[in-house]
């Protein structure tokens, strides 16, 4: 019999606790973002019933639709974690608690222009080049940090990365992100997903993004 969303959530939370204990870290030092993209609203509602409050979406129209449909659920928050086109920034900032995939100064300016409230952002870095992954190269981080910090409506919380699938390269990317965050005094490290969350937590992750292990394969 297929596991329920609530049962899968409990299993993922257990994996996070185990990884934190193995790393000698506090059990409350990692936030779980349930990546609900391409999953139905009923799956989000099931996760909410099981105590999950933070969800990640990668497509602007889908985030807007889901945030609108679940606005009656107290405390629910959506983080935008995908590639964001500047012409959709206005819609996303109206509904998202944060935009975690900022990788260009043009997007920084678009977010600042459209948001009517303080908006949390993460800068997404690509530390090991892969054509299929988004993110700014490390040598652009200085200018991106400066660009965000000069916008009064944006609050730079930290960094995000999508690592390669190879465990050795993933660890290299995680360590690189942790070093970059420390250099700039940033506290949120969004790294680690269903398959590599333990490696990310060992490297200092403060936020893991888990979809498949909670909701199953996307249809």
C-alpha cells in the first residue's frame, strides 16, 4: 500500500533529525521546504494537515494559483525556487514569501521595482558548471550581494545551490556555498534535496528542499 503524504513527511523529518544528530547540530537548525511543484493542491493540504507550513514552487503561474487556493490555511508560506522570468516578477512577489533563485542584477531590479513589501531573497549560485542547472557563477556573487543590499525593499537572507548528482561533486558544491555564505555574513544555506540532504546538513545546510520523498513522483 502506498505511503501517505503524512507518513512520508514523518520519514523525511526522521532523516533530517538523524543527519543533524550525526553532525552534532541542534535538531531545530534546519527548515524543511516541501517542494510541491507539479503536485495537486490536495497534496499540499495533506502536508499542511501533517504540520508542514513551508512549500516550494518553481513556476510562476502555479505558485500564484496554489497560494491563492490555500490562502485560508493559517501560516502557510510559499518560496519561489525556480528560474524566474522578469516579466513574471510582479505576480510572484505578490504571493511568495521569498524568491530563492536570484541569479542576475536584472532580476534583482525587477523584484525591487514590483514588490510592495519587504521581500526575502536568496542568491542562487552554480558552483560546478552544469548546462542543466541555473545559478550565477561565484565570481558574480560580490556584485549580486551589493545589488540586493542597495534595494531597501529586498532582504538578503542567504544563498542557494543545486548541486551535481555525483556525491563527491555535491559535497564540493555544499562546502563552497557554506564558505561563500560565511564570507558575506549570510545565515541561510538552502542546499540539499531528497537524495543528498544528509550530505548537505553535514556541510552546514539550514534549509533543505524535498519533493519526491514527500509527495512521490510527479505525474
